C-alpha cells in the first residue's frame, strides 16, 4: 500500500493513488485505507471517509473493460488532499483489521453475484436448447447438450448452497473467512464455466449480442478477480484449514 495519510494537527494529508475503484467517478464518497505507520506494520493502516469535491481528490479516466461495463471503474488520486481527523473511521491503526472484516462479507456478495450470473447463463441456455432445432430435433435431445446443461445445473445448485451457508453463518455472527472464501472461489469459477458452456450451446448466436449469453460470459470473469483472485481465496482457505490439524 503506497497511499499515505500524514497527521498535521487536526487534519490528515493524503498522498497517493488507488487503482481499479468501482464507481470512482460517479460516487459522492469514498472509503480510503491509507498508511499511517510503517510498511509491513499491520497497525500502520487507517480508514478514512473522503468526500467528492475535496481539494486534491480526483478520479482518473474510465477503464475500458471486458465486462461489467454498466459499472464504471477508475483510479482515485490524492494530491495533498487535506481531511479533518473526524473523517477517520474508528481509531488510527485499525484499517487492516477493518479491511479484512469487510472482505469476509464482501466475498459472500461476490459469490452471490457469481451465482446470479451463472443462473442467468444456465436458464437462457436451457430455454434455447428447447427452441433450437438441428437435424430434425431439438438440440436438447442431443446428449452432449443435455449433459452440459446437467453439469451447469449442478454447478448452479452447489454455488447456491455454499453461498447460502456463508450468508447464514454471517447472519448468525460466526467467523466466515473460510466459508466466504470457499463460496467466492467456487461460485465465481462456476460462473465462468457455466457462462462458457452457455455461449457454446447458443452456437453462432452465442457469439453475438442478440442473446444474453455473451454478456454473462464477459461479466463472469471479474468475479474470479475482484475482492481477491481465486489464488488468493485458496491462500485464505489453506490458512484456515491448517488450523484444523494444529
Ligand atoms: C472491475 C474491477 C473493479 C474493482 N473494484 C475495486 C474497488 O472498488 N476497490 C478496490 O480496492 N479494488 C477494486 N478492484 C481491484 C481488485 O480487487 C484487484 O484487481 C484484485 O484483487 C487483483 O489484484 P491485482 O489487480 O493487483 O492483481 P495482482 O495481485 O497483480 O495479481 C496478478 C496475478 O498474480 C497472482 N498473484 C498475486 N499475488 C499472489 C500470491 N501471493 N500468490 C499466488 N498468486 C498471486 C494473482 O492471482 C493473479 O493471477 C477492482 C478490480 C476490477 C478489475
């Protein structure tokens, strides 16, 4: 983390930048985690609220993305951006712990987002497979197509069960680092796989914008990247399951 917040009397002065920020241009307020201590010190990060229009706080250009194009993404820049100490969230040094807690819940949201994309991709392919006829029969009657749909239906169901379990445990105040990462990992990878198969079932039309399959395919990929890539989820899960034998 290279954005710094330096204390100056009753104020903090922010300098640095943040990459790939959702709604960086359209939002009116940002939660910013910046370094208030030494590099590598878990207590050296703090979270702040920064309002749009604050001098020294600007957004960069809108990224030209593969998918999720309805939601803009851009950089945020802090150039001697002065904010009052009242804009500190909680206490100085709590930013790292606050971020981890947020990510545990956020990952369940990405799992739910993945599930919605996978379900949409599956349902439109199931419908199309009953409409499209080739060689005198509905393409659903080809085992290759119906088996692909059976796999997709199973992945959607499994994603829902993991996501619901994670949400249930969170609602009951349990720690959800492991189950949240599992739900996000599984559901996002399932969304990529299911939406890929959906495009395939649509054949040539899957590659056009006449049907929604291509959009599901493009949007799904973000879910394996945002809020931590699939490799990072595996690191979280591996750390958690190690505790089971200690
Ligand atoms: C559309 C979009 C919206 C976003 N919105 C936000 C937002 O609102 N707020 C915000 O803070 N961030 C946001 N992000 C950032 C997002 O969380 C990061 O892009 C994501 O976590 C991956 O980090 P990175 O881009 O630095 O990739 P890198 O860390 O550079 O990863 C590159 C590759 O290296 C691998 N890798 C990296 N480290 C390790 C490791 N330790 N072990 C194994 N493999 C590793 C990764 O898995 C990946 O395959 C957004 C990103 C996108 C694309």
